[in-house]
C-alpha cells in the first residue's frame, strides 16, 4: 500500500513539474477570459455566448491548461467547420466519455481516421435520404398515434412524444413493428445512458482525467463511469442478441432494418458484434433522445407564440382541409417549415455542440487556431448571431426564415441543429421528417396553449427551463390541447390518409 501511495505521489509531482515547464504560450489564439477563469457547469453554452459580447465571435476558454476555441458566429462557423471541414473533422481525445464509457465504439466520439470512415459508411445506407423516405409511412402512422394519445390524455404529451421517438427508432434499428412505450425498462435504460453521456461531455467535466490518462489507473477512480459503461454495453448487446435469436427462429418476424443490414454486411465493414451493437445502440439512444426533445420544443413554441401558431394552422387548413396532413401535403407548407427552422434556432437541442479538433493550423481574421486544438461550434451562440439572424435573436420569429415577399420558405438560410462539416449528424433526414410530420399533425389537430390555473388564467411557461445536458430537453411544462377538428378521432380513422 505504501509503495502504491509513494508511486502516486511521485507521479503527481512529475506531472505538476512537467505542466509548469511546458506551459504553452498560444500567443496568437483568439482572445478570451484567460486560463484562471473557470467554465461554469450550469448551461456553459449560455456562458460561452456571453463571452462574444466582450471578445467577439471567436473566443478561447481554458480547462486544465488546455485551450478550447468557441465559435459563436455564423461566418466563423462556416469558415472553421465547413470551409475548413477537412482540417476540423477530428475529435479531441476523451478518455472518460470515449475510451471508458463508450469502449471507443461510439461514432460521435471516434477520431477522424479510417475506422471512423468505416463506421460512417455503415451508417450511410440506412440513414441516407432515400432510406429516410422509406420510413415516412411508419412516421405518419406513429405521429397519428401521438394525436390519438393527445386526444385521450393531453397532460402526458411529453410521454406521448417520447413514445413516438422510441417506437420509430426501435423499428428502424431493430425491425420491431410493435410500438415501444416510453415506460419500457430498456427504453428507460437508453434514456439514462443518454443522460450519463451528457454529463461526461459537459465542458470541464472530467478534464483532469481526460488530460492525464494515467489517473485512470489509480485504484477506485471512475468506478461509477465503469459501471455505466458495463450496463450500457450489456443493454446494447442484449438488443442485438434478441434480433439474432428472432432471425434464427423466424426471419420474417424481423422487418428489414439497420440490424439486418449490418449483420449482412458485417465483413464488408469489418465489424465485430460489439461494433454492431454500439452502432445500433447509438442510433437508438441519439435518435430517440434528440427527436423527442425537438418535438417538445415545437409544442413549447406553439403554446407561447399563438399568433405564429395560427399562421401555420391557416396554411395547413388551406393545404389539407379537414383531412390529416401527410408528407405529400407539406412540400408547400412554407410557414410550417419556417416555424420548425425557427424552433431549431431558438432552442437548439445540442445547445453547446460537440467539440472538433483541428489537424492543421487555421487562420481567421488575424488569429490562429493551431493544429491539435479543440474547437466547438456553440449552437446557442451561433444561432444568436445578430449579423445573420437580425437584431431580435431572442424573439421567436419564424418570419426571418421567409423570403422578402413573405410567401416562401427561404431554404438558403442556415441553421446548425445537426452540426457541421464531415461531422454533421447522419440521422438528420429522419429527424427532420419526424419533427415535420409531428408538428403538422399536432398543429392541424389542436390549438395548443399554456395550461390554465383554477381561475382560468394561463400559467406562464419558462422557455429557458431545460436539462443541463449535451442534448437538452425542456423540463416538464404544462400545455393544453383543444381539438380544432370536429369528430377528430373518427377523422383520424385507423391509418394514414392520402391526398390527391
């Protein structure tokens, strides 16, 4: 025991000495508050945005003597993360979240290397636009189910939305046709895993361990993270094992899905079973987590911005009449598309974004981001760039996404809900469709308002009350759903309606 303590003490002294002797100057980094200023643990993306008022759209913050460049402006984001996508596609090493918690298998965190390229190729086929279109029928059916659930128990709207997201991803990943319930134990475990990942990825968390890998060998350290990691891998393996068991008994019991595709192409992508389990599990976790949050934000925006909601409803009435909207109706739903784009800007799901790492020096407006530097596109700050979105960036105003004549959705404007460059979310097409069809059906079917108190007064909704995680969710809030279609349940029927 004494030998172990002495060894740890010597290692600590050597580490401190090495840090003092090799403090980097980073003389030409973007400005910032300095090394001694700690990064707050609560909603760091809001703090990062506040720094732009003093230091401009590109800021340097420090954690454990390591710099991270924070990008808070559209022009800078396009420059560093799109124009220089090749030089900023890597990820910073993350011992705790990647190596330990994710076993080095979570595509989100894998470095920009040949292994990452294989994993992305494996993800491409089931998530490409053509495959996303094949999911539309299921999305329409499940979203219609959300409307039915809202009609019967509106107070539990967030549960209904989460059930939609979980059911879609379970079908897409594992080929299960039976809708999943949000209360299912495995769904709850996936949600918990997402929360754990969010904690591990919060800026500043576990920075000492991530910068000093040797600390993982100190007995007793990171015990909780190791337990989380074992539980998550066991869950992902059990899901894959279930698919393989069903395929061996009755192949027709599993719909063609991501799991069957990966199992059929295992050799092509050089995948082990644990790799497949993690690819499926990551899609399962990220897909259900982000989509449910984005749809809940649509409800929050509608309930707190009635005039904007009514404009969308008038458009849907014109396009669909008394028949439930389908994807076929929504190509010309310009105000709906603008409404959704504004929710992405106003309250982005991944508010802080995920860190990239430069592999070459990148110069911008007189500053240099050296190779090997972490750089983060702060979605919260970028989406509040007044030079791009206008002076009223705190307001919810879908009109900013319309053409000058106010008649069409301006698809040349950009939001960054799904990330940047080579690291853009591969599931963005499926996610976009989920938000679109759920928003269309809910706003066509219901007037959404804040819930009223006993005196009949609407209770204010705190639109800044969100979880403090990498993918943030609205904290529970109350909304009312009043049917605006006569005999709504009968109109919904048993399935999805097609329009001529």
